[in-house]
């Protein structure tokens, strides 16, 4: 059974004539006749008395309210799909990691709201694993997260690498490790660590890095907001390994210091540093890219990626010392 058959059936029932029904449907009379015959074969009942004026049979009378309901639902469905393709959707939902929400997305959100004022943006800060899960479940349209090919490698996902950033050490301004320009790993492991909660990609990345060095990480506390990290680290001897994008606010905070990591001389710096870089990626699904507001938001995010990479490059040439940014 096809929707065209039901539409032809309703047209014949409403006009009482196959020829008028054909003109109403914009097809030939023979096409309408074939559609009705095929529908009758599917149902096993005649739908019309073929007399001077075509009238419904008892089977036709049973079918007509259902056919009207099905065709009304079809009209609603096609209208809603057309609205999607025309960019008419009530909201766009984005899940992103905290540092991206704080420093990367604000200007993009402003631009999108100007370009699509009728679309309501809903942005949620989540850990990478959780953000990718809600994308898979269809609860959000776009995720901007730390790369995890276990989630983003499936066939329906589309992924763009936006930028890569180095992991560095956040500590209190008076911390003993502050004397180092780059902190040796042997010194770093002596201090308790503040880490992200389970479900955050950063926790997994840092944990794996310690395991690769055959050292048990001294986890003192789990947190899930950057403000909490800065507050806890600034108050004592705990340290945190965080990506550059999460450390931007620490530049001007006199209670905090940021230092790089010194790698053992027997390990090539590129290889060692590769273990403590994180890639930030934009992820959506192939079907969503056909929707203009979603495609436009992705375009804005990718366009901003180059600017953000330049910002991180500049940051890589700076360090925080006595609350002053100086060239290394």
C-alpha cells in the first residue's frame, strides 16, 4: 500500500468520478484506475461500485476515515520535513566540554543567534564521554569534545579535528614546583592530584599517562568544574594536569601558576608530548548535516578553529610569573 493509492482513493470518493479524481491528483485517469485496482487487490475487497456515479462499497466506507487520517498525518510529516530542510527548527542542542563552553563557543553562539534568531540554542557543558553518548542517543545535535575514536568512529558520525592543545600543570602561586620552568616528572608525582570525575576524557588521558610511566597517581580529589579546580589548587599543594584551553583564566589569577612538563632525556620530546596532548573535535551525524542551522553552526565552529589555534600558539610562548605574562 502506497500513499499515492490512498490519495487516489480519497480523490475518487470525494469527486465520485475517476476522470475528475485524475485531474485533482495531476495524473492520468488510467493511473488512478491502476492505483485503485492495486489497493483493492491489497485489501481483497472492492472499494467502489462502478456505476454511472461511482459510490463507495461497504469496504470503501470502512477505509475512508482511516485513509483520511493517514493522509493528514502524511501531510504533517512532509511539511515538518520540508521545514527542517528550509532551516525551520525550534531549537539546536549542543553539548561541549567546559573549557570549550567558557572560551571557544561564546562568539560562535552570538553569531549563530544573529544568523538564525528563530532557532533557540541549548548548550550544555558535559564531559566528553557523556556528551558523545547523548549525541548518539539523539538528545543533542552537535558535540564539541575531546577526541575519542571509540565513540566517534562509527559510520553515522562525522568528525572534524578543531585543534590540539598541550597538557600543563596548574598549581598554587607559592607551590614548591613553581621554581621550575618545566617540572620533571619525578617531582610531579610527589604531589596529590586533582582530577576530573569519571566520564571525562581528561581523567582517562592523565590516568593512562601515569600508567605508561608505571607510577600510581596520587588522586586526592575529583571535580567537574574549572572554577572548582582553580579554587582547590590555589589553596594548597594539590596540582592538576589540564589542557591549555582550561588554563586561560589562570593567566591573570595571582593565586595560581602554570608550568610545563619536562620529559625524560631518553624519551623523544615529540613522542612524550604526544601522550599529553588532547585533540578537540566537532562531532555530529551525517543526517543532521542536511539541516541548514546545524550545518551553519558546524561551519562557524570550524571557521573559529584556526583563530583558536593561533591563540593557543601564543599561549605556548608565554608563562605566568609573578602575575605577569613574559616570553620564555
